[in-house]
C-alpha cells in the first residue's frame, strides 16, 4: 500500500497548509495525542499488506478475530443491568430479553462488590442501589429464576469476591440441573485493574491474583465454554487514563494472568482461548478504533511469539465494549444519546464481540426503562440501518487509522518495558505507578477542559439556561430493609454447623494454597454469605487498604 | 522596597470519600487543582466512615469539608455527617458536596446546611472562586 508520493503535488499542498491560518484549537485526540492534518503513504513506511495487516480471522487479527465478522453474526447486544433485590433485577432481565437483548449482564451493588453482606454496618444506604444485592445462594437462585442459563449467556461484573460469586452461580446451575459444560458467559474476575483504578479491593494484590487464577483454572477444567476473566481497561479509562494507557495496562494485566496460569502448571493453549477483554468506547472515534485494532495485534504477537501458543484461538483477543460513562453529562442529558451512538460506532468499527451502550440518564441514576430501551435501540439501528456491518474492518488501509494503530501498539510496548523496569506488575502496583499515570492523565484532561481547548457540548460551550430534568429511576429505601431481612432469614434457617464446617474447609484450603473453588462450592451450598466467606479468607490472606495518590 | 501583600493563611479543606464508593477520579482532580491554587488540602483516601471524616475535620482544624459521592448514598451519608459536625461543635465548617447528585436532591442538601453542590462538568475555577469568596469561618 505504501506507494510513492508525488513530491511536487505534496509540496504544493504543504504550502497551502502553511499559509492557512492556524485552527482555533490544537488538533489532538481526547487523549492529547497530536494529529497531523493529513496522512499519506509516507506515514506507513515499510507497510506491506500481507505482513503488516493481513486478513480478518488470521494472525495478527488486526482486521478482526473472525473471517466474516458481522456479516456472519452480529455482536452480542448486552446491556448491564441490576438494582434492588434479586427479584427486581430478575424482572429487568426478562424485560430486556423480551426487547430483543441477546445476552444478560449482571450489575451487583457496592456491598456485594466489596465482599460485604447487606446487614454489615458499612453497607448502610448502599444495598441494592447501584446493582443487585447478592448475599447467599438464595439470592442467586432468585436472580435467574425462570431464565434458562443453559441457553442464554450471562455476564457477571464482580472482582474481589468473584470466586465466591462464581461458586454461587455454579452451585445454583447444578441445582437447576444445568450441566456446567453448557454454561456460557463471563465473570469479570479481574482484580488487577481494581488496584489501578476501580478500587473494589479486599485482599492484597498477591492473594487477589491467586483467587482470580483459581477461577480461571477451575473453569478451564470444568466449565469449558465460560470466560473466567474479563481483562478490563474500561475502568482504567473511566478513572481518566489515555487510550494508550488503557490499552497498555489492560494487556499488561492480561500478560500477568498468563504468567500466573503458567506458574500453576496450566498449558497456555488450555486457558488462553477463554481469556476475554473489556474496553471502553470513548469519544475520539479514530483513536478508539486504532486502540482495538492494536490490542488484537499486540496480544496475538505476545501469545504466539513470546508464550509459544499454537492454538489459533489463544492468539485471538475477543472483547466486550461499553460506551464511556465518564463522557456522559448531566447538562442537556438527551445529548448523551448522540455521544453514545458515536461511541458505539467506534466499538463496532473496531470489531467488538459484544457491546453495552449507556443510557442517557446514567450520570443521574441507574437507567429508566425508557432510557435503557433507547440505548438498546441505538445498537439495533447501528446493526440494521447504517450498513457498517456489510464489510469487515471498513477503516482498514486508511493511512490515518493504520498510522494511529501502529503508534498505539508502540506506546503499549513502551509501557510494557516501563512496567518490567519497575520489577513487574505487582511491584509497579505497590509503587503506585498505574495510579499516578492515570491521575496525571485525568488532571491533564481537566486542564484542557477548563481552558476550553476541549469542548464538551452543553457543558463548557453551547450551554442552555433552562433545564429539563428527565424522569429517573429511584431506588426505594425499603429494598435495603427487605434484603437485610432476607439475609437474616437465611442465617436462621440454615444449619450453623454446616456453615462453620464449610468455612473451616475454605480456610484450610487457602492456607494450603489449593484451588479454592471446591470448598467455595460447599460453602455456597451450606448457604454461607459472601461476607462470611470473605472474612474467613481474610484470616489467611489479610486485608488491603487502598493506596492514596 | 517590595511591598508585602496581605499575609494570607491558606484555607484548609478536607476532601472525603465516604462509604464504599470507589469513584475517585473527581476528588483527585479537585484536590490537585485546589492544591495548585494554594489551598491546604487534606485527602485521607477511600472508604471513610462519617465518624472518621468528622474526626479528620476536627484534627485538621479545617475551614471546609468537601464530600465526594457518586454512589447514590448522599441522602443517607450527608445528613449523618452534617449532624455529627453539629454535635461535635464544628458547624462553622462549610460543607460542599460533589459528584452525581440528582437535581431533585440538591435543594434537600442545601436545606441541611450544605453550602453548595458541584456536579459533573464543573470547571475547577468555579470551586476555587467559591472558596475564595467565602473564606473561612474557622479562622475568621
């Protein structure tokens, strides 16, 4: 593709550009990367179609992980949902399926995410507020009542207590008579990014990773269609990172999990095909597309050439995308619909496997049914009306997008070197490297926004004095009382002896550094609560306080 | 001779993340902007209980307390903190709230005695100007 440029014509254009008055704002991406006015074959020195780009479904997958991409099958439209009690969320799940959603995605409330029970004093005011409260296997049963989990794929966003929740899910599946080998879905189970950005932290980094690997190892052997980790850049980006940092830190986390699985004695081709990823879909369309394309190429290269994976599925980076929550505004909230549509376009042009589009009211509250329907409709319009699904990787070969893709890959590799120079992933976490990088980027963006170098429509430009509030979803305080009562009822009904015996077994397995899933399954069946299991584990692992940067 | 400008003691502000909410992008950006603007910022980190926040305000002899909440628990936690400040004889400390606060809750928070609610998209200068305009009642 890198054909010669006619110098004479080029100079003529260059003179015109130089003579033109400078623009009002410096042309940079949302991440602050300077962008040239024009890209030509000159930018793609040494670029050869076959070796540099190749075909979709073939190494290094820059153009996509499947040969036919969306011509063969559309991405999965998967809206994240959860609030109140398990019963309320169960109703929302059924509502979404009725509207044509093709996968379920569970949001847990903050106490559950933090490994606390609903009746813990620290949970006060938080129960059922940002997601669904799950304390025991009873709640898990209620959450999926009347939904065939042998047929629909289910995603669960949970990290510090992921192993416990996975045990609840598996024990419940068994109770429902669903074969584990049929289960499809994803558990986020990515504790590393909690230390970089998301802050749902319970144990110190080393045992946190150990627990994550327990889930990966167990699922590799017993739940073969399940994605036992979703290595997530989403939250890193939400915390304020640049696109390149999101890419680099996410892949670095993934590489750390690979190293740890290998250290357990797993073979790379046993587990790598089921590692999945989760990226943000932010405002800057081309930068985002470049990020996804680079992610696939860098991952494929590492897995094939560094780890020696032979199964092609080990090389393929499959990812879920969610539009950027941090880009949503509370001023003129309907404008968020437009932001989300462009962000979704970026994810689809970048070849995502599944997508969540945020609802326009999500800076205000959890989405209303009206807002969540519009968000889903945004994906359906994209899929069926815009024609972007007709050809694979439509931006492939663009001088601009290929240049950005190369730059992005280079930046990611640069970060890998810096992390290694700090002694690897865990030492870099302990030294606050990731948090500092992200906080610096967040602050840099704020300054650009304050100086109006970056315009946010309706916020620092095109404001409107009049405000038209949206109807938003409110969570009844009764939810907390109801959930607390439910958990206390379980504590009374269950056998205290069984609960203690199974928790003792969990503790012993943790001390012996055995895979915890078998004992966690027993604890789940004995109706132990999430909080009780986490406390038992903390006796062995210790607790962790978030570092301040 | 160089004329000495008014000898100003920097305003002291405690910024607090209370409850389980881990969204700390905003609070970190604000703390850095206030620090750069010459304020004395005390940020004790995530997961502070209301009791711990009030203790920090007292120990640090703060002029202002800025509470950051993006988890929807503001109507549970802010009234508790305001009440506890009052009980501790710290009602001269101005209280600001930042984060995701639905519009219908803003008047309720102001009624409780919160001086101002800053939502997403607030320019840093707005917060800085507000604090400078209101100054200190602790060190009046």
